[in-house]
């Protein structure tokens, strides 16, 4: 009987071998994949097993960590002024994952980043517990507060940049949410999450409108059209008469001519005057004269049709290929072209910065727990959408708007301010409440320290009050003032 | 080692070494390693030496010591590795169960389901003591394993009773494998494993010639006669019935596998293996097509993570796999993993996942090799045994042990569908500990008989003058 016995011995050996091979497969070959599996709670458990690093604005942490008595998670994320800062921080939830800076710099915040390897090892040797690093942002707390309070209960967004560097100074979006309320794993957090969910909440509080919502830019887009006209040599001077008949019909259409806002002197108006009073006919015709291709080219130089990583990725603003009448309408920001508030702030910043557009960013430094700088973001030129002469001409035009035109409510005494209003129509035959826009910059002693774009989506105010000048400009003004004050 | 193997296969009058001192030395390791592991868990969980460490060490040492003394007295020539291996696994099992007792997460889960959470380690320690007592009882009462041969048909009846009993008791956790009396419940299948091995060994020893020789050759295979197919068909039918009525895939697979192995050893006919495989394939596919319980198991095996998308079934296998993966090569260290995320049955069927996460690939392979060694010592005992009954019984028990380890570990690691059996010695459960200690006792008894020197042949005055004339 020994021969079959030996064979059975081999069979049993093979069974054990199969187990060993399988064990190597799951604990070596597939180990990392299983360890980081999205349903593996250990990832979250590790993330909240020590206080998370903080997101810092103006030297103060806008986030925190609170010790809890939960089984799985030792710490919970907290936020100071969560609603105000939510468009910057995103959220870090024990249950629902993380977004925006909380997600993108998770490695630094938890201390797991490869660049913190040395720190970690040192801590391990000296017996200290693992610590997270900090994310230091470029934001300006006063400007952010001005933006958030300016928006108040209105639905809208503000993006403010330092035109010289591309630093994002303010990024507000309303209605907002407090990420603290969904940071934990309790029943209450779950209810709050459900309430905030896009499916249940038509206000979409978790949408970061400043970066990720595109709006028809309305008349604010006229500065892009003006830039295209000057850059392409359609007109050389901003004071010469343009070839602009009134009334003017959209090309290839019959029927009503393109209306202007009231009875304004738009016939053959100069660029400066046309922008001052916001002539639809003049800029519509410029866009048509230049053609779709040239308009796309100019828009793309300003950053349209592509996303930007700030590092939080923006939605791409669009200027599409279109037919002649649509392209003409796009020249006044009323067709299929759309822009995020950040995009319009970038356009403004490029003009204010004499034609040089800096890449917008909101993370200044990543800092290790021992305060060493792990990564420092350097200002980076993104493109040159226009020559400096063109930029100066546009500045002249925009400053004129604030001085004498539709943007007078953004005036700040003793400071040169340039701006442009916009009122983008919405709905069939303008049946819905329009979007009120305002873009502006302020000049300081050394270039322009702030460019801002404000959009107010919807408002409780009556229809007649909605115009960029009335609703959005005061917000832009207080943001600019906040930045100027903190510059001193 | 080589001297022991040569001396076990040939009968010599010199008297082989009994290897009892080797066993004692090995036992010392088998006690010390779990004590260190115990200290390790205590330090990891609460930064201090666990208070019960001394009593645990002494208790385990005492059990091992008594076991050793009894082996020395009643089975002096027994295999020296079996007792230390069983002690080591049992000791480590106690540590792992105690470690999972400390899990707040499991306590909360139990509380939320309305159970009073009980520490399992004290019970397991009691079961271990009972198991060693059982082991001692078998060694002392069973003078010779051949006595068991007398009880062939009683064993058959006993096995039937044990296997059928759970049908009359309510199902627990989706399987009818328990006999519950009051607050006390046992898993008769664990004991049936041994009893049925006795029956198979006795039956096959008598029938092996008929089964082996009366056959027709067809396409290179010896086909058994129709009437000789009877026993295998009966066992097959039994396995299927267990599967259908008790929804116990593991037990069914174990018995059928054990029977095919023993049949093959008894008859030396490969055809039985072919028949066995065919029949288990037919049985498995057949039952899987109409038995939802088995289907669920297979589905959960094919895509363990599907539960998160569909919300159907159990996440246990997915959790076990993630525990293994998170352990990686070196593991998190005892007491520092999160294998309690598996939740239900973390300290019984799924205890290997805790080994995987906290001791890593290295520790898991070591544990698997310990099991492999037990099987190997069992097979060696079968090879060394001088009587066919002993050979069959030893191989039957070792193969059953090996198949059980494969089925459980393979199920937990996602190699095969999960069947719901316990890791011998490691997992929490009284029936399992008792039955496996008895199994080890029988193997020790057979190995003692096998290695015991034969009585010196009567002196023959003309032995030296005998001439062998070769043609």
C-alpha cells in the first residue's frame, strides 16, 4: 500500500503548495491593491488615527482636528468658518472621502507623502507618533471675508487674483456648506450629506461655483472682444470712430436688429465710448468682422477651452466654433460661450498686469511637520494674450467705465480702478432672472495687486435692480478694498 | 531524522530511539512562542504585559507537560513532532482569540445586534484543557489502535447518527451543523470525521481485495464491477444529502475526499480517483444549480467585492482579502491590525485572516507549513504502520486533516468557495479542539505501534548456517 500512500503524500503537499502560492498572491503580488482598495476601511482608519495637518490662510489654520470617541476614527476634521472656506478646502469626511485641497494634498496632510519619508522614519525611531504637514494657501482672509459677506444670501461666486503673481486671493461660492457637518460618521452627518446631495438640493451647495460653474459672461466678455479687435489691428486707437451702423442686424438674419440697453450713443462709437456705455452693436459687429476663428484664438490665449489646475481643477470655460450670428452674439457674451468666475478674473488680471497672464494658484507652500518647506509654488507665466500696448489701451477703457460709465459704483477714492459690468440674459426671451457680472482691478503703487470677478446668479432683488453695476460691483469693490488695505 | 526514518521502515532489534527528549525540547518552544506572542499582543494593545500572562504560560505549559508525560508512559515510541505541533497551534490560537476578544469593534457589533459580548479566550482555554484531557484519555484507554477495527460497523452507525443529528436542530448562521442542547452546542461533524475514518478503514481493509481485483480493464482503466460501486455510491449520496439538508459544503467535501483517498490507498486503483473526481464534479455542479446557499458561496468567491455594488450577500470574503493584503509581507504586528473588520466569525472560520494581517505573509506561510507538517507526520505514520488497518486509518485521518485545512484556508483566502469550517486548533470552537486533539492522539498511538521495536525473534540455532541458493 505504500505506493499510493506516497502519491497521497504528494497530493497533500500540492494542497499546501496551492495555499502557499495563493497566500503569496494576495499578500505580496496583490497586497498594495488590496491594502488601498476603496472599500478597505483601514485607509480611512489610518487617515484619522492622528490629527490631520492643517490648511493655513494668512498664518492661521482654517481647519482643525478634534478627538472623538468613535471606534474606528480617533480624530475628526473640523473647520473654522467652514461655509466661507469650503470652496478652498473642500471636505475630508470619515465616510464620504475627501475633495479639493483636502484630497489633492492628502499625502501631506496625513503625513504619508513620499517627501515626508525622512520625517516619518525619524519619528518612528524617536518613538513619536506620525504627524501631518500643512498646506499654506495664497488666500487673503480679509478679501475672502469681504467676498463671502458681500454675496450674503445671494447665489453667486467671487474669484480674486493677484495679477502680478497669479495668487488666488479670494474664492467664494454661495450658497455654501459647512464641511464640519459631514466630517464625521454619525447619523447627523449622514442626514446632512443627504440634504446637501445634488439630487435633493436644487441649490447645489457643494458646487464650487468660482472654479467649476460656467456662466454666460455677458457684457464682461466685451473686453475680450476689444482685445481681439486691437490685437488683430481691426482698430488701432480706442478713440477713433468704429464702423458701427445703428441699428445693426445680426449677419444672415432678418427681423429685429440687435438691441442696445436703452438709447445710447452707439452709432460709430469709439471703442472707449462703446465700452463705457456697453454697446452691444459695436462689439457684436467687431466679433463678426473678426470671424469665429480669430475670436476663438483670442479667447484661448486668455485660457478659454482648457482646464486649469489651481491645483483644484477648474471647469473649462468655452468659446466654441459656431455660425456667424452666434459668433457675433458671443462677442457680447450672450451665445454659447461660457466662462467661470475664475476665468473672467484671469482675463481682468492679464489686462491689469500689462498683458502678461500668470497661472492662477492657491497653494503657496507645502510644509513638513518640522516646518521645513516641502514644496514652494513659484509664480508662472501662463500666456501673453496681448501686447502691453493693447493692455494699456484696455486699462484706459476699463478705468473710463468706472469713472464715467456703468461701473461707477466700484469707485474707490484715491485708487485707480478699472472694471466692466455685465448682465447676462437667461431663459427664453430673457424670461429668467439674469446673471449680474462685474470684473475689475485696482492699481497700487507697484502694478495691480488685485483683479476680481463677481457673478451673482440669482437674487431676491427685483428684476430692474439686476445689473452688474448694481449688484456685483459693490462686492468687487469691497474685495479690492480688503486687498488694498492688507497691502499697506 | 534520517535515522528515525530508516529505523521505522525496517524491523531491527537494535531498538530505535524513542525521541521523547526531542519531543520535550520541541514542546518547550511550542509553549514559549505563544507566551511571547501573548506578551506581544498585550504590549501592542495597552503598552503593558498582560496580567494573565503568567497563568496562561503556566497553563499551557502544564497541559503540554501532562500530555508529554502521558505520551512517554503510554506511547513511548510515538512520533515526536505531532504533540508539539498541536500544542503550538493551539497556543497561538488562544493568543489570537484573546487578541480578538480585546476588539472594541467586535464588542460594539455584538451589542448593536443585541448579543451580550463574551470573551471567547477563557472558554477556548477550557476547551483546550478538555481537548488535552481527551487526548490523554484516548492514549490511556486505547491500548492498540487495532482494537478500533472491532467497531467498524458500530462506527458506521455512530457516524450516521452524528451526521444526521443536526438536521433535527435549528440552523445557525445559515448552516445546519449544530446540535444545541440548552446553551451548549456541538458540531458533530468534527467528531464524525474520526468515527467515519475508523469505519472506512475497517471496511476497506476487508473489502480491498474484492474492490481491487474484480474489475474489467477498459481504456487503460480498471473499471469496478457494478456491485462494488455500491459503497462509493452510498458515501457519495450521503455527502450530497449533507450538502442539501445541512447546507454544509465543507463537511460534504471532506467526507467524500477522505473516502476517495482511502479507497485509492486500499485498492491501488487509479480508476477510483477518476470516479471520485467525476462524481464530486457531478454532485457539486448538480447541487449548485438548485441550491441557493451554494450558489451564493460560489458567487461570493467569483467576485468577492460585488457585495459593495449590489448590496447582496456578505462582505466577509472581501474583508478577509483586504486583511491579507493590508498585512503584506511582514504584517502589522500582533494586536495592531484591523482584522476585526471582518466582524462575524472573525475568531473562528476567519481566524487565518488575523494571522494574515498581523503576522503577514511570513507568519501565514509558517502557520500553513505547521499544518503541512502535521499532515506529513500523519502520512509518515501511515507509511510506517505495519498493519493495513493502521495504514488506512492514519492516511484517512491525515488526509481529512489536510483537506480540512485546504478547504478552510483556501476559502478564507479566496482560492476556493468558502465552506464554513474551522481551522483545526487555531479557531474558536470546543468541538473542533476536542476532535482534533483526539485525532492527534490516534495518530500518536498508531505511530507508537509503528515505531515500536518488534519483539526479538526467537533465537534460531541454525540461523547462520542457512544458505540462500540463487538459481
